[in-house]
C-alpha cells in the first residue's frame, strides 16, 4: 500500500548534500561526474504517482544529465 507520508519521510532522510562549494547547479565545464546506483540507466522508475507517464517519453538519470551538460 502506498503511503505519501512514508514516501516523503524516506525522501527527506535519503537525500544528502554535505556541502555545496559552488558545484551546484552543474555547469558544462564540469570535468567528471560519478553517477552511482542501480537506476542510473533505468527509464522505468516511475511508480503509482505517475500513472499517466508514457514510457517512450521517459529518460534515464544518465540521459537527463547528459542532455543538460
């Protein structure tokens, strides 16, 4: 069963930015960027909250960042 309050709590407790020394937002002059995790190349990471998402319109995290840089 989907619980918005549990999902929000998990998101709040899992995202960490230790210190931003001018790195964010990313610029095109960035040398290297490590993308780590099982979903970096995955396009189908949408869930119940995205019932109207069309798979052909999705991009992976890697593709999205590459498109911006």
